[in-house]
């Protein structure tokens, strides 16, 4: 198992949930819900600041697929977000990975309900809880396979493409 803090990212239309792991990659915990900035990059700037503050080595972005593993309308949005984040975090040792997030929000909602939180009460933290589910799943997969989960997103500057904002 690799060491280093990892971030879990749940990309939504209105908010982005952020979670973090401990240094040893054992446990995911919630960090913050960042307002989505569809017109600019304030959301990316905040996540980059969190990554820097925590000295994160990786950001795991949830890739929304349907139950059959097929693309959904949100898949492209998450891929674009992950690419922009990879371009923004382009620093040695920081990787962005896309990881299947099927049922992460449903799982997070169920956990919050079990904890006695009603839907209206949990709206502000559901994105963080989904990010925790995404990251914990990625950590568990890595521990089981002894290999990084998902697919790495190559920053455009390294892949030879021009960076676009």
C-alpha cells in the first residue's frame, strides 16, 4: 500500500464533496463541501489549496456510471472536472485518478439516514459523505489488489495537448 494523503472528490452540479485519507491510506474522512463554480475555477482553486494544505499525493475523482457500467450524462462532466483538476494540480507526485463511483451517493444517503439525519439536514454534508464512500472504496481496492485503483488522468501539458480553461 502506498503512503500519502489522498483526496476523494464527488463532483456534483451544485457542489463538490471533498474527503481525505490518513497518511497510511486506511481511513477516509470528510473535509469540506466546495460550491461548484461552473463559470470559473474557484472550486478547482479551493481543492488545489486543500491538496496543498494536506500535502496530498493523489486526488480520486468519482466517475459516475450506471449500474451496467455504462456512461451517464454526468460521466463527461466528471471527466472534464478531473482533467481540469489534473491540469491545476500538475505538480510532481500529485496524481488525479478516475474511479467508478456507482451507488456512492445512495450509500452515503443510507449511512446518513442510519445516523438519524433527515434529507434536508444532510444536504450540506451528503457530498462530503459521497466523497468519503468514493475514497474509502478506492483505498479498499488498492489494499486488496496492491495496485492503484481506477485510471490516471494525465495533465494536458504532459500529454502534449494545450491546456484550456
